[in-house]
C-alpha cells in the first residue's frame, strides 16, 4: 500500500514539473515575467532562453539532415 502512495507522489511531482516547464515556455513566448516566492515576498524573474539548448538542437538537426543526405543523396534535390 505504501508503494502505491509513493507512485502517486512521483506522478504528482512529474505533473508539477511539466506544468512549471510549460508555464516558463509560455512566458518566454509572450515575453512575460514569472512570479516566484522568495524570502517571504514575491519576486519577478525574466525567463531566459537557454542558448546552449538551442545550439544543441540546431546541431542535432544539422546532423540529422546530413545523415539523410548521406543515406539518400538524390532525395534532397527531388521535388
């Protein structure tokens, strides 16, 4: 019975993390500040775009396109 409650607690924590991640993404898109509770008062933070993540995403997309080109060279130019 205890394991079942532990599983629900983990699922709840994952749901909270997903919701927080989604809130940050929405704030980034709308260029809004995020309110947080810090030292007994509300502070607003600016969500910053993680440039390392973007760079890695671009590199992985470039590698994917290169692999597709190497696997099927004529595929890119056919229309």
